[in-house]
C-alpha cells in the first residue's frame, strides 16, 4: 500500500532534520498546515454565524460532487480524474446544493433547520457512497485510492496539490480581508447591514463560498468526513482567548496551523497512524486547553470563583449571626 | 403644509395567514416626534419593519422624504428592539458605534481615524465613552441601548426609527436617552418611536399614532391621545383601564 510506504518501526520519534529532509513528509507537513491555517481563519466567521453544522452538511455533501467530477473527467473528457482543482469544483457544486436545499426546506416549511440539515447531509452522503461503490466496481482509469476522499490520505499530497491549496486558500483569505467590513456587519447585525444598503445575497454568497473552500481544500489530505473539525474546532478554541474579531480570526488560523503541523509530525513519527485523525485529536487538545486555561472564560476559574463567592457569603452570614 | 418625512399608503402585512396590518395609511411630518402606541400584537414593530422593507408587505408602498428607501438610505436610521444580536460577538463598544459609518463608506472602504473619532463623539453624547473598549456582552441592558443609540447617531440620519428603546433599562439610561431625543428633536430631526408605556408617551412625543392592526388615530398628541381613542385601541384591556383610571 503506497499510503504506508513511509511507515517506520523501532524509533518512537524522529528528529526534525530527518523529518524535513524527506519530500513526502514535507508535503504532508506543509499541505496540512496550509489547510489548517485557511480553514481556521475562515471557520471563525462560520462559527460566529452559527453555521458550524452547515459545514458538516457541506463536507458530507461534497463527496458525490467530487466523485461526479471524477466520472465526468474520466468518462467524458478522458483526463486525469483526481485533479485537485476539478475535485474542488465538483465538491463546491454539491456542497452548495445540499446547504441551499437544507436552508430552503427550513425557510419554506415548518421543518426545523437541524432536521433539514440531517436529511440533506445523509441523502447526499448516501448518494456519494453509492457512486463510490459504482466507481470501485468498474474499471475506470486512475480510480486507485479514490476511497481516500472519505478519510483522506496525507501522504498522497503532491507538490501540485500544495500549490492548488495555497492558491485557492489565498483566494478565499483575500475575499475575507477585502470584504472584512461587510462580512462583520452581516454576521453581527444582518438587519443593519440590510438597512445600510448592503445586498444580503451578495455578501452571503461570498461568505458561503469562503466556508465551502475552507472545507473542500482539505479533501485529499483529511477527507470530507473529518474536515469539519478543521473549520469548527480552532475558532471555538480561539474565542476563549480574545474579545476582538481580528484577534479571533488570527488566533484561529494559528491554532489551525499549529494543530495541523504538529498533528502531521506526530502521525509520521509515531509510524503507522493516519494523519487526519491525529490532527483532529491535537485540535481537540487545543480546544480542551482553551476551555480549561483561558483567563476570562476558563471553566476551572469560573468554578473556583463560585466556590470562593459561596465561602465569602457563608462568612458574612456567620458574622451577622445567622445560620448559613 | 409641513413637509412629510415618511409615509405609507395602504400598507397590509400578514405573517403566514394571520393579517397583522390592514390598509395602514400613516404619515409623519418632518421634525415631529411620533409615538406609535398600541397593545401587544397590534403590529407596531411590524409597521416600522414593513416600511423599512425588513418585512415584506402584502400590499402598499412606503416613501421617505418623497422617495423610495433605496434612494435615501443614508438619511434613515433604525434602532431595533434589543436582544436581536449575539451579545457574545467579539466586538467592543467603539467598534459597534463605528458600524454606523459603514453605510456612507459603502463597499470596500474601511473606517479610519475620522470614523473612530465620530463614533467616540457619539458615545460621549450617550454617556458611554468610558465603556468604549468594553466587550459588548459586559454591558447592562441600559448601557447596551445607549451604545446602540450612539451607533444610530453616528449615522447622522434625518429620520430615526426606534423600536421600544426604553424596554428593560435603568432610570439613568432612560434619562440619558430622553435627553438625546430632545436634542435631536431640537435640531429638527424626525423621530418615530414605538412605545408601550402609556403614561410617559406625551413626555417626549408631540405626535401620537394609536394602532391596533389598523390606525385608530394619528396626529398631534393632544388631538389623538384621548381616552376614547385609547379605549378603542386597547379594546378596554386592563392596562389601559388602569391608566385611564389614574388619568381620571
């Protein structure tokens, strides 16, 4: 299996020089770090718009799109079906369709948004699994490793994939910076945004595109199923530490980048361990640390404060000669 | 004849099948402070929202300074009922006030020093300058409303719509806001204010509209805010009876 060609036994960890002198390791490291930074930064707006779950819908619904893109490429155009850009286009189309479907059902019927999202997610994902089996059962050229779309395979990142990730990621980050003011206002106060004459549909489309990009950018390395963690976990952790939006976006990008880089390093040096899941666990550790240790919102500090307040109250009541 | 700041003609609104407003004709003379009064569910907020296009009416048209809203957006400010935003949003009071300049900045342009200075001046007007760098979630209800009023002031509109600005706020904040309203009125601005406390309507409104799904009466306060009209609007509800009994 090509996936485990770099599998190591014996040593528990490797030194950094050895790590970075290996081309595959470098690609894994930089590829996942770029994904972490981009998804972390863009995920902050998804978090604030309370669209964390919609990114899960997009992630699962991107599977049939990526597979249809593969089929189109192979059957109709006769080109390489695993091209990263092609894959992204396919994923964006079905991911968007699924999210629009869920929103439309929730807006026009009495069915709640969580139900609508669950129906949309499972239907599109089911369709994706069906296509996956169909491709596996037929002799399409270049179909090897296509099941990696589900859970990713960081070792398969090529230099061209890295370039595409950087380009697409930079495009999405540029969109976010150029429309920073519009994104912020629409997220915080959609009514004022409309009142001041900003077209909701334009901003929503732009914001939605950035969120979709944040998810599909990681399909090859991490896979669609786990990508949502890259979009959701870093901003949730970052929110614990900062009270400004620029601070939150920057910190979320840093958490995403560090978590991914560290996760990639760990997964390789530990040997036969898949990269995506390790990164998800590292991101979760950052999240947990943030919940426990952040200065203003730490659950530990909050609990201690309550204990102290209760003791102080008891002392006061005793001093007043009453039974607490 | 006084010029008209805003008016709507034959405005009807329904949420799903329930009619909320029926053929409302409503007009506000320039420079007046118009209070919109009526029982719960009378459609007071809906009237404002429908005029501003935030709710799609079934029928009817609205004009502001004789023009459709899109032509005069910068002249119209709106202060929604509180609690309509996420108070845990990572933004400070000064950043909130700066948002009032976004309309005139338009697409792409970013707020700079001048915009921040204006926002700070507006915060001073509402007595909120000391809280400029606070996260909005750390404010009390009254402080939140004053911060939102500052944001509306930054926009420098000629016409203000305010939806229940005094709901659930402390006496100090209420007084600070009434002072600002009187100031605005003295400058010749027009203010439309949804208010539910009958006893204090005439304290700061010179015009009153009594609404209950349709207009009961609308015009100068002393002509419209009469016992008979209040009784019709409130359909003899307890709150109104108590008020009328007190008023003698």
